[in-house]
């Protein structure tokens, strides 16, 4: 399994970035957000996902770990393939996807090309359930909540749920969120948490 590719970005096409590593050009299908974040003929690192099917092997690359994790969560939803995952992340940032799921905002998700209301509903339903289950199974999460009243007040619970969409467990983010003002908007809480964790 490939974790990432690092090298010179030698070509950009529609939703494709080609990274040369050791004389080999790796064609990575990607999002518009990643393409905006990288520059041609510069050294880049793309976090990758290898999708193996009967008739093809596709490599997907993303500028951030958060975008990769969001992509993997999106394609875990029944009826959502890699093409739809790329469409959502070309229209929305990982933080916006997380916010939309946490707040049942179907309208935002349907802004992505080819994503209708039914698929948007499935994304919200399945990923919300997945997050709720993860929170219940994470026993250290309960301890973290007990240790900080801040974590259960204001917009913090929504931020915890949204960060779960990005692949972070409640026990990872709760200590950071406990230090922030719970009255801040959810999107700002997410952004500040990712910055403090050094993974944005």
C-alpha cells in the first residue's frame, strides 16, 4: 500500500496530478482543492489511496491528510464511489464536509457535481452513524469529557463530531478543544484544532 508520493509535479490535467518519483511518473486522480494547493514543476507530497478493481488500479492523491481521510470516509458510504468522493472534495474543503455532515446540511453537499439529494442523505446518515459508534467505542472519550466541562458545552460537541468525519477520534481532539472558547463558531473550532494538532 502506498502512503504518499513525493517528487516533482510534472503535469496537471483535469482532476489529475502527475508526480515524478525516482524517474517514474505517478498519475494521481485528485480534487480541484489539491490542484489549487500545488504548483507545477515544484516538489510536492501527495497522501495517497490505492483503489484496486477487477479492471483497473487507480491511485488517488491529496495535498492534506484531512482530505485523504475525508475521501476514505466518503467512499465508505454505499453508493458513493471515488468519482463522487472527488466531486465532493473538489467543491468543499474537508472542514466544510465535516460541518455539513454534523449539521445535516444536505444543500451544501449537493453543490458537488453529480451529487443528488439521495446520495447526500446517505452520506450524512451513514457517516453520522459511524461517528456516533466510534464515540461510544472510544472509552477514553468519556474520560476526556469528564475531565473537561468545556468539551460538552457550546459548539464543542459539534466540532468533535465534525472532526470525526476527518478521521480524528474524540479522545485525540477533546484535549485540544477543551482549551478553546466553546462559543466560537464550529468551523473556527475545527480549524484551530487542526492547527494545534499540526496536521492542517
